[in-house]
C-alpha cells in the first residue's frame, strides 16, 4: 500500500483517481501513444511505501519529457501542462492566495512587499486594475512548451527571497502591458492594455529580455543593450569604462567603438612612440565585463569594434585567440571589424592596403578618417580621404596585403566565432539620420545601426565644496527591442492588428525607462529609436511548406518583410500624428522622402505613406532591427531570429532543468522542411538576408553556419557575397568546432 502525503494530510494512493486525471489530460493529445507512459507512472508510484504529492507531479513531468522524440514531439505540451499545474499550486502556497485570483490584491501585495515598483498601482484606479484582471486568460498557459514555460518561470517571473516564483505567466504579461501603457491617455488606455496583453499572451510577439524581466519590478532597466564611442583621451577612456560598468550592472550588453583611440607607439603630448595602443584598454574592458555582472545572473557582455585601417588591427584580430601571449588576450570580449567598400575591393582584387594611426591623422590633417564613408558604391569621401593619406609623405603608414588581413579575420572566426563583420559604407549610405551624424559600429549582436559620437569633458570647476563637471553629451545609443513571432502572427493573419500596438509598446519603453547613464537617456529622446524585429522565420517556412534553400523562400522574405516594414513605418507615422515626431525628424531621409526613394517603393500605398510621413513625421528615427532572440524564441516556441534551426532534436540543459527539445511545430508534414543549420548552403541565408535588408532600416543578427573543415576560399566567398549584396553586418561564424555563449540581453 502506498501512502500519499499532501502537506499535513496523508491518504491511501487511489489509482482510479490518478487514472481519471491522466485520462482527462491525455485525451487532449489523441495522437500520442499513452499506455506505456501511464504504466510507468503507476509502477513508479506503487513501488514506494509513501510519496509526496509534488513527487507524483515530478514523475508526471519527467516521464513526459522522457517520451519526447522527433516522432512524438507533443509530449512537451503534456510535460508543460503538468508543470503549469504544479507552478500554480506552488505560487498559491507562497502567496496564500488563489492562482489567477484577485489581480488588484496581487498587485498591491507585490508592491507593498517590494517586488513591484509602485508605477502600476499609482497609475491605475482600483476599478481599472479589477477590469484588467478580467483580461487574464489562464488557458493561454497551454501555449507553452515545457522548455518555454521553464525558461519563462526560471528567468523572468518575479521571485521571492528564496528565488522561487511568486508570479504566474499571464500575470507577468498583464503587468508588462499595464506598465508600458501607464502613461497613455486614460480615455483609451485600458483598450491599449487589452491589446498589449493580447499580443503577449497569445505569443504573437515577445518584448526584449530586460523588458520581459524587469517591467513593473523594482530593479533593472528595460533596454537590451547600448553602444558607446570612446574618446581618445585618458579621461574619455576611463569615463566610458565607468558608463559601461554602470549599464552592465543593470543588465545591459554593450557595443564599444575603439577606433578613435591612438595606436601602439603613437605620440602622447608630443612624446614620440609612447602610446600602448588599444590592447590595454581592451583588457580593461574585459576586466569590467567579468567583474561587473548583470544583476548577479551572468557576467557582462561587451563587444568592441575597430576599423580595418587602424594600425592596431593585427593585435585586435588576435585578442580572442587561444594561443599566444595571454597579456595580449581578451577572452571575455567579443570583437567586430569595420570594413569599408575599398578594403573589400582590395581583398577581391588581391591589392595592397594601408594602416594608419587615427591620432596622427587628426593631428596632421585636422580631420578623422573614421568620420567619412563612401556616399555611392565605388566612389565617395572615404576613399578620397584614404588616398589623400596614402599619397601624403608626412603620414606614417604600414603597407600590407588586404587578403592577409582577411585571412587573419577568417582564422579568428573559425577558432572563436568572431570578429563580426560591419560593412560601414552600406550602413551609412542607408542611415536615415545621416543629417545628424555617422554610424561607427554596431551593438553586441550586430543589428543596431544608429548615430554615434563620443562624450567629452568640456569643463571641470569648483564651487565651494562642490566639483562641477560639464560634459558635452555624445550620441550614446540605446537598443529598445521587441520581436514578432512570425510562426504565430503570420499564420493567424494578425500583423495589421499586432504591429501598431507593438510599435506603441516600444515607443513607451523610451519614456518609461530609467537609464543611469544620462547621455544614453538624452540620445534615446533625440532619436526615439526602436528595433522591431522578428523570430520564427524557419518555423514559418516549414509550416508554409517552403524549403529554406529555395527561390520561393527568398521571394517570400522579400514580400513579407516589405509588409512588415510598411506596417511599422505607418504605425510610427500614426504615433507621430498623435504625439509628435522625433526631435531630429526635420532633414532626415524620412522627412525628405529619400528613405523611400532609395528602396524604389512605387506602389500607391507607399507613395501615400511617403506623403503622410513628410506631413506628419514619424515617431521613431530608427525603427526595425532583427535581434538574435535566443531565449525569448524558446518561450514563443519558434525558431530563433532569422536563423535556420540548429538541430532537429537536441538536449537543452540548464542548471534548473534538462529536457529534450525538438524543432518547433514539428509534424510529419513540417519534418521535410526542417534542415539543420550546418547542413544548409549558407548562400541561401545571405540571399534571404539581402532581400530582407532592403526593408529594414537598421540590420540583422545574421549568423553564418559553417563546418570546421570549410575551405578558406569558400568562407571568403560567403563574406564577399554578404558585402556585394549590401548586407550591413554578419554576426557569428558558427563553426561546428566552436562553442559560443548565446547573447541573451538582445533576445526579444
């Protein structure tokens, strides 16, 4: 006889009761063979003299997880169902209140006990919060896979002091909706809350990891990552390091442009050959990334970028290698190299390339080479200035073979996955705000393209016992991200309804965010930049019966992303009519119409939109960017970002759980349309990204999946294809022999 212990109560195990419960659940999965599963459960329970009720639930979950295969993937939903029931029971016990009960009481309790900030409680009336509580649809918890629900539960739900959840999934979604709409006009605010909750709870979209984790809570900010430019001065270098540490502490990933820092053996205050170059400062950033972690959950994430014409580029490309002098290595940073068209031409033609010291250029010429780009393909101010330096006998320069640098780049990529590739001329030609600056580099995940400039100290004075420091704020970029779940939103045909509320949510992040680095806050307000992206591309292709490696997939990408682009710009235009355009709109490519002209949008709807944008403006100076979406795509049960699936079946193992995971929406029909990333001809990825890029004002986190035995000429061909097809960036080169830590801060 088996005794079941439930809290303080004990009772004899009742097989009929458990059998009825199992049948009630498993009847929802008629295609699954369930007899073996039920037999294992009964055998495990009856083999024990006594068992706790929660241990029975653990058996239900673990045995369901064991059943997951590529032939029977729906066992993940069985496991998720049982886990959801246990989660609700545990949360009820911790809160001493019914799961999905009185939402107002819950909000007040979690605010009073310091888990929520008081924004929602102060912004909404008792009546409004009771009305909001009625929006909750508990059955939408059934949309989660087991790994998706575990990911949401362990990383994003509010936790008590013992790090146990005290919040449920639909409560997290509703709290985010309420928080993001808290400053909207009260006349229509509750309708906006309803729309935002609808979009999140149906998994039609996900907000960025920081927003998902922090909205409505007392700690952390809402933006994914930031991009800074380091000034070539001791004060500038250390001030930037402080800013980077401050943002890393709050959960932000950082992209850092180092191209203004003088090279090794450059002059300092007239003393010849004394500069130690960029490597010591990169190592300093490495120490910051390791020592200032993200809210105690993981070490900081920092990517550094350098121009391919910088004299320190060779040392830079070796920073992450696993051999050589450890004093010249930064294993915890990620690297990106900035490539002008001229360099790629020299690689193609096997020509010579010249390296310069940016400090010497500024000192002797009065201008900075990094401040120029080629305005047209094959001609422009960058190459004019570059050749001026080459021809100037007073400028010191190193002559190298362009292909040799590219070989160094590819060697590092196959060993470490980086550097990222940043095609700076394509980026800046396509910059809708070129009237206000230049884009030096991207962010941690290569999808953000926004104006950058260094913050500098202009004056430091004393006033009594106070020290007053006056700085000229540079453009310090902030990434505000969210992503459409294509696999659900497109198949349910909700894009027209979804994108306007999604853009509004993104725009509200700008006003509600609390960024400790003030120049980032100022930049945020000047451009009101957002990054609406997507995930679930491969899943969408599979459920649509389209092969990834096909012209049909390329054509579909072109058509779909044009629609997303139109709806996004139109939504931003409507917000501008309601709330005003972003401050730098006048003179932008949005304003002049050049943005639309460059893309040859000729349909009547585009012509009308172009006229309306000129009249009313757009709310957001930058609007679209496709981020990696690693963890949030798991929650949304779709393939990550624009990537092909990594494997058809794999094991997800974290410190909190271990489970078999299959490709999303895997069925006998979709099985034939799923091909693993390393088995796919990457030229098809680049073809898709090329047509997609036309419709995206920023960029895409574009991974290249290659085998470790790939020939150098084949990898080079992929890079040349990316550049020639006007793709702005490529992210990791994911070789079969390289293990890469996923970036989670940009997941959206």
